[in-house]
C-alpha cells in the first residue's frame, strides 16, 4: 500500500468516457507506489496551473552518451525542496523495438517485470520516433533497469544530436504491397550507426524511416532525414479473376469515380477487351485487368507514378510489379527552424534484394551522414543544410548524379551563371556513351 | 562499496523474426491481397493459401503494466502469444483461425479496448508527451487525446469516413505529433518572459541567438549581468529559444493557445504528400477536457464526413471544394493570420482567375 493520494479533481475527469484512460492506469500504479502518487500530484499541478514542470539534466548509463531522457521536478517549496518528493526524478529510457513492432508476450511481460521493479510501471508503446519508452525512473535505478533490459537483447535508442531510433512498416510480414524487406533494411542501416546513436556527436538529429510502398505508413518522407520508400520499375501486375470479382461487386460508377478519375497522371483507361494494348501489340509497358468478358482496365505504366491509389482500391486485382526496390528521399523535417520540409528525391530507384543491394543502401546512408557531419551547422537538420547549400552541391558532395526525377519543374528564374553549360552537356553525353 | 560496472552490450535493433506471429513469418513477402470483413479487422491472404485475420484495438499509449499484462493475457489466449503495434499506438492481434475473431473482439471490448481504427475510420491520435514528461510542453498530450477519442469514439469503431482520417497533437511548435489530416498544435501568442538573472548561468547565448528563425534575439546586459533580449516587434512567438534557454519562458497558461491545422498527408496516393495548413488558432488551453478544441475538430470532421467523396482524404476534399468553401462549411473564420508571409509564401497566393462561385 502506498501513501494517500493527492486530490486530482482535473485528472479524475479524464477517467470517464469510453476511450481507455491513462489516468486510470496511473492510479492503478499509485496503489502500490509512492512514486506514482507523487507523479499524479505533479501532473494534477500542471493541469491546475496549465504549465509543465520537468527540467532536463544529465543522466546516463555506463558507456553511452544518450538514450536516457532525464527529468527533474521544478515544483519546489520556498526552501527549494521538491513538493512531490517521491517524484523528484522521472527519467525515461528509450529502447529500440524490433522492426515492425512485433512482440511475443514473454518479452512484453519481462519489460513489465523490470519496470515494476526499477521504474514507475508506466510504458509508452511507442514514442513518436518509434521508441519503447520506459517512462519514470529515479537516477539511482536507471542503470539497474538498463542492465536488465540490455540482458534481454534490447538496446537503447537515440536522443540529442544523434542517429535516432527508426521505424519500419509491417511490410513484407503481412502486406501485399511491400516492395522490399523493410525489417532487414531497417536493422542493417540502424545497426551500422550504433556509435552515432549511443554517442551523440552529429550537428543535430538524423532519422531514418522505412516504408514498403508509396502509401508511406511510416510517414517517412516528412518525418525522416532519409526516407526509404518501396517502389517498382516494371508493370503493375493484374489478376483477371479478382478484377472481375471487384467489378461485379463495385460496378462501373465506382470504377470511374474512385479509380480511373483519381489516377493523378491519367494513366488508367477503360477499354473494350478487343482494343486493349499489351505485349501482343508491341506495347510492353501496358498492363490490363479484365472487368468482365468484354471490358478491361488498361494501365499505361510509363505514365504511372506508383502512387498506390488504384492498387489500394483494387487490392488483389492490381499489385505492384516484380522488379521491386526503393526510392530514397532526403531532408524531411518538421517546423523549427525554417519551416516544414518534405524529403527530396535523390535516388529514384535502387534494387533491395541481395545482400549487396542492402550493403549499397548502408553505404549511401554512411556517405550522407559523413557529409552531414562535415557540413551542417550546429542544430541544422539535413533538409535545412540542403536548402542552404543547394541540392546540386549536396549531390556532388555525396556522389550522386542529378536526375530530372529530383525536381517538380526546372528553374523559373535566370539567376544562374551558365558558362559551364557546354562542358556539362559534353560530360553527360560522354557518360551516356560509356553506359 | 564499488560494484563491478556492467558494460552495455551494443546489440542494436533486434531481429524481428523471433517476435513475429508464425503465420506472418511463414508467409513473409508472399502476401496476395487483403480485405476488411468488418471495422477493426484486416484479412490477409497469402499466395500459399494461408490466411490471417488481424484484429486492431485502441490503447491509451501510456500504459501501466497491468494494462500491458492484460493485453498479453488476451494474446496468450487467442493469438499464440504474439502482438504488434501500429504507428498510432494501436495493438494488433493476428489469428490464423477465423473462428477466433469474434471471441477475440469480445474479449478486447470486455476489457475496455475498442476494436476499430482500420480503413476509412478515424484512427488513434498520434501524440506526444505533454505535461506528463516533456521539459517544454505548452499543454498535455494524453489528456487532449483522451478527450478527443472519447468524443470521436464512434468514428474509431466504424468505417464511415470518406477515407482514413489521421489526427495528431503537439504540445509545442516543434510538432512532434507530425503531419495529419487534422492536427492540434500549441501556438504561443506572446514573446518569451525572460528571467535575466538566470540566462548567463543556464544558456549558451550564441546558440540561443542562432536558433531564432527571425533574428529577434540579441545579447544584452541587464542589472550588470550578461543576458539576452528579444525584439518583440520581430518575435513571432514560435518558442524555438525556449528549449536551449529555459529562462526564456514561452509557456503561458493564458497566452499559449491551441491552433488547428488540416490537410497534412503523408501518403503518395493520388496527390503528392502535403504539408498541413493552419485554419484556426486562439483556442484556450482549457484542461482537462479542452471543449473548444473538441468543438472545432468535431465541426471539421462533420463537414468532411458529410461532403467529401469516397477516397478523398481531407487534403483531396479541400483541393476539390476550395478553401473558401472549406471555411464556409466548417463555420471557421478566415482571418488575416492565415495568409502566409514566411519564406516561399508567394506560391500560396492565388495567381489566377480561378474562383469557385
């Protein structure tokens, strides 16, 4: 039994209603822990005064420079003593989850046992960077909890100016739209940067995220410095039986309104079966799926941008091609300092099948981070650095050739010196000739 | 007494395979299609003929160990002891036997975990730490989310939206909650209040000066002590100076307001990914239930649900109807503060004669 609860009239109001209540969970923990009695008092004080009262500091584990988020209370009495003394320290351990956030219950129960013993008993699954967040631990217990978590085979995530914990979608494990082994890429890339995760020494944070297709369920293009997005080069695959089944269920109105007219590049057309192009008519880039015995949906794969919409609507009838791989976009980030940025396409396509393919991805990541470490200003994200130095300088720095897929449109102003034009054309032509 | 210090084993990200449900592991990379037999259930079929039903349920994200053990008990009973989590803190149970689906749903609901969040429903709000743990929060996250999910519970459990609807909350303008169809983000309205006695001891002043997006911060001397001052005419109250310099207090119980943003989209489906746009601000930080925020979010969702066509995300819907009608339909005022004047903002102005009447 713990000490008596502080009154929590504000938090009490968050116990009603149908959605699972975090307050009820906190109160359950407070039955046995003075620590959580004071955490509730601390949080109620924030609700009453509408301000936060945790400050950072320096807490860590032996050998690592990051991964623990230290929190010390700022609610003090006139003598400078903590008002909620049992919750004077409330540190978080960031732990990297398995790719795809799969767990067996033995592992989750072990986390619970360790955290009941050494911590608050409060675990967030998961933080916005993808960490298992073991929330609430005293300075004294951080190392003890970490030792046991580490013994389980789990490692700490990133914090501060470091490579951060990553996320990958469920992908190949359960999704027919997966275009590469997301879990493998995730593990390979992140585990190549353990030193940069555990000993923060970069200009600022660097995030990787892995999504298996353009649906980008991991929000990689916007939320990561380097986004690996699955795609394919050949034709959309089709299944006549499932196409007919879809059409019988949904009909022409839905086909036109929800599929054909929503294609962003007008790559879809409805055709009479006898008029459909394809390999037989010398149009190898055309794929088509039967809707019934006389009509087909025809896809011009040269116009398709792999947006995923038609495949999302007609799953099974349509599917990504077989020549799969990934596109790489660099420079996504949120508001501060210069405003939200989406990543920029820098590698339109790379294969990700063999170990060598995956090694190339790791090499690209290493080259990018080396360039970032050398060239970014303090507290400058990769996207901000590219904005400052220009995409061409960045590409030359990491040794990637320019490609028209990297822009929405060419330059709209004449403010550029072009006296190297002829040399550049000659270089491109020589490269083409050599290829 | 000195104990032997244990060195960390730098093991990195663990292999996912040992944690995966056996049917997923067996069919990895070999799935054919999926459908949704009911809200909250995904049914995937593999080329091998194997099938798996995934039952998705909402959680409170910040979970006590009792809650996690309860979720584990359910997994041991129905799902061969395996679960996974989605990016929006939903838990998923995979079962290879269709007969287990209904009893599993019943067990989850009986324990207070709503089943839903799939397809064209409103999924759980992606959220941050807030007052519970963050060092710079303007508001709470878990509380805002709890009050919104209570109000929109029906939309989580049913697939009645035009397309999927993703929400996020963020307790400062760093926006850890990320892009969303609707995002609730703190918007400060007053410059930081500076504790000049503390600045020199706590803050690395050149770093703080460099953080300001509008170069409004400069070194100064106050009462003979080195400190920083803010040009309040330039300051747009973003709060970027506060994390590196806590004596520059930006959070204010009255003047830190909440803003609503719409039309963020991460998917490449149909249009390209989009950055969300601010459509409302000045909402009070009204703990513990934030009724004013809930009202605006509810009104936007109501208008979207009533007017968007199938498969239109919030951004697609607004692209079709145009911004004037968005403000008309949601009843939100279009104020001068919503006309962008940050860098690159000319591209957000209407340079055409395109008007919808």
